[in-house]
C-alpha cells in the first residue's frame, strides 16, 4: 500500500489524481463555544471538491454538513469559530498573457467579514438554503433581492440589474419573470420561492454553489424539477455544486462524488457509483441498508443503525463510529482514531478495516 | 366508486368504509368575518380499509391527505359523506354524525400518531403522565395498575420504563416518536392514523420507527392509515396505496400495482419523480406544467387536466369517477383503460 502512506504523508496532496480541484479542505476544526460546553461541530474535515462537478455531502443531522459549508463561506457566527485547519480555494484567473491559471487563496487566513471574503462570497461562491421562506427577506420584492446581489458585485445600474434579474428568473424556468420581480416572497409557492432563491444564488454566476438541503421542504414533483434545473445549470455554466442532503435518493440522482460525514469528520469520499455499489466504511453501508429502496420490489426489513448519533459535546475515544459499528475491533477502534486512507482511485476512507493508519493530529 | 362495487370484498374483512367524504373550510374576510368562499380540502373521497392492512395515503402538500385522515377519526367534523367503522363489539356504525358521548365509546379504537414529535407532546407533562392520560380519561386504570401499564407500554415501544418521570425535552426525536406511539397504543386501538410519523426523523432512526410500527402491527393486529409524502417509505410499509390530488382520490390500488403499473397520469408523474437511491438508474422526471391547483378555486372537470400531458377535451368538462379498472385497482381518469403509463422503474 504505497499509495496509502503517500496520501497520508502528503496531507495537501489530492485524492483525485489528474482532477482539477477547486476547493481543498484540510484538517478543518470548527467549534461552538456555548454555555453548555464546547460543541465540536467539525473535527478534522478533509476533502477535495473537483471543479465543475457535483459533490454530495451526506450524513445525519448534527454530523456537520451545514457547518462545513458555512465554514468554507466563512459565515460561521459566534459562538462558533474555525479553530484549526486550512481551506484552499483555487480561483480560476487569466494572466497578463491571456493564459488561464489557478490562484490559490487560503480562506481561513482571510477576515470573515473583510473585503476579500465579501468579494468572493455571493459572487464566486454562493449558497442556497433549505427553507426559502426564512432565507428570503419578506419585506423586499424578489427583484430587489436579486438586484442587490448584482449591484453589489457588478458595476451596473438599476435598469441593467433589473434586466439581468428578469433574465435569470427566466433561466430558472419561472413563468412571467417580469411580474415575479415585483412580487414579495409570501406571494409565491414553495417551488417558485426555491427557484427565486436559486436565481439569487446564481445572480453573479458563481464558480461554486453550496446547496444546503435545497429540496427537502419541497414536494416530489417540484423536487424533481428543481434537481433537473440544477443539473442543467451545472452543465451549461460548468458550475461546481456542493450538494448537502440527508436524502440518499437525491444524492444518487445528482452527484458525481460523495462525501459521507459522521460526527464532524468525512469518513468516506468516493465517486457516486462506488458509494452505492462498493461502500467501504461501515457507516456508509449501514446508512444504505437503513433506507427503503424504492422500486426494488423487496419488502425486506430495514436494518437500522443501532444507537443514536452522540451529542457533539461528548468526546468519544477512538473512532467516533465504533459504539454503533458492528465490525468494530476491540482494542483498536475504541482506542485509536483512524486516518484517511486511499483504497482506490478517488476513493478514500477512514476505517481500520482498510488500513492501520492512525490520525496524525490525535489527542487534542 | 360506490358501495355496489365492493361486492367482491367480504364486508366482515373491512374495518372502515368512507364514502364521498367532504371537508370544506370557509374563507372568512373582513370585519364581520363574512364567508367569501370555501377551501375544499377534502372533496369527495371514497375508500375502504381492510382489517390488519396498512393503507398508504399519499399526495403533495395541500392535497388534503392530513385533513382526510383527521376527518375520518372525527378530529374534524365532515362537511358531507359517510364514515362507517366496523366496531369489534357493535358492528358497523356511522361516525359522521355521531354525538360526543357516543363517539367517546368508539374513540379508544381509533388513535393517531403525529408528524412532529416535538410539538405533539406536552412539554410540561412527564412521559408517564403523557402515556397514562388516555387510560385516566377512559378510567381504565389507576394507582399501581396504571404505573405497571405505562411501564409495559414503554417497554413495548422499546424504551426503558425508568425514564418515565422525565419530561419530553430530555429525549431525542426518535424516542419522542416512540412515546407518541406508546400513547396511541394505550387503549388497544384497532385503527391508527399515522400522520407523517417518520418524516421529521433521520434515516437511521426512521428505520427503527418503521420496524417498530411493523412489529406492533403484527403483535396487536393493528390497522394503519399511513399518511406520508415520502413515496419510498410508503412503498415499504403499505399493502395498498391511495393517491390524492386537490382533495380527491385519483387512484387506489395494491402497492405493487400502483408503483409498477399506475393507471392515473398523476400517479405516473409521482412515480417518475421519486429520487431512486441508485446512481445507475437516473431518469428524467415528467414535467408537470404550472402549479398544483388551489382547493379554493379548482379547475373544471378533472382537477389534474391543466397539467396532464394526456388531457383531451372531455377532461376539462367532465369529472372522472373513481372506477374499478382492474380487480381492486381503482382510478379516476377518463382514459385509465387506454393509457400505457410507466411505473416507478420507468
């Protein structure tokens, strides 16, 4: 396992050989310092997001999916704080000679609300939230909210901004976009609101779009349409999408790569086909066994994962999944934390079943 | 579907029969709250439930599935139609116009589990009090007997009785849902309306609760009406499925028939839209133009016709009846016999 030792030694090396990486997250720790104690929301997240691909982030509530996105966008609010780790963003730029190159920016080194981060957020990276009703401002029209983003990041006047807002709404399949820009969020249905939210996020054609459970609040037929729309947009403008969800059906339909998270760590990252047909981490396979597979014709009993997700205040010795794992090895899994291991091209896992590599930054 | 069509089914095997059920809500406006219209949340639902089965009730938000479930057990008073319940002692009784007192005798047979395990338990009551309440109200047990019964119920749903002096906030979502289930079981009901019982839970917890519901059904011979929008969960748990659209039932069939050979274009669109957890099976959804019709102002004829890709002239004029197109497969579509529709496998 030469590859293994290499990937662990060279922490900045990508698990995707030959892929153009747009965001590289290394050993990211985000903690929330609350009155109840320190909640370790992210406990050493490592992953790479390939450019122009859809990357799914799955896991149960409290596993740190949303905090990962908020950390990358530098939107973690007090009492939360990024305490450790690096987030590299490779911005595509044109040099003076007209050649394309990637400029590396370490987002953790920037001021969260500083000018550089604000010029990136909303323009080059944006986010769609789960609940469109609470994330759109109820006292401004849809048009105002999209125009605000456009005017903030692009040098255009009101008239031009409104034109663009109408064009974007039209692009996401909204009927009567000229009327919709004058409407308030409460006047729209759930699906239309989510389309408005997507328009807002796309208003400056971002390089990376974080979609945090964008269809969870929607009905199936509307969900299918929104997913179809996102897939189309992604293809047309070669956007990178980070798709956060707990729905394994949606992930299978949407994503190229998947990161499975458990208790603030990525336990497995692989191409979507491997996650479903060749999962390596016991948590990934347990998740797949616990859901009903529609259309499989099988009525067999679901196999739930025993126990519950521990609360983030507790500190678990060893692999965080070992108390719920059927394959846990005594004396190993309950003592040491497994490190990241490459098992295949583009497929990494953190589990002692696949290597005996320990996490380096253990014991803090 | 009228009752004459039920001749193939033995009436003794049925637990519930609902005919032309209607629930309209007035829209009130202005200072004197004058009624300016009605929302026809449930507008002519016909269905029957067999003893010991799970009937899935699906449809998109606002289609009236929750209202239908609640009206069936008289948590809401129906505007019209009949609800007949096969009481284990009294035989067939009509619920729709029953008075409070009479209803109180039937109620123990019909219970409900709610969607949100956080708002359906009183935060100021201990778990013991929550589960004991139905027993107290119906004067079934008291003192030590009550204690024992509550402890037994908690054990049945997989919770430790030692926790019964705690308050709901001390429990996780899955555990709270178990408490809600224990409460529903307290009176040995025949019928339980499960109103989105797992949609607020994480996938691994969802599997635990679904398995629990299946076990309880076997052990206590329960009949479920399982109201949900998650079609994967419904396929897993249901024997038969009813599909609702804007207050009406558009299709009713065994789960396999409905999922693999639907007879109504709306069911077809639903099946195509289910996200399948298999990256090797990606299919494009069927585009439904426009939005779900408003139950306050539904279109003429078949409510689905403005969005239906098979609609013809007759669809905007005549309301299709729910008819038996194949044995025990009911659909409300003018062309149910002619259309070749694709199921969940595409």
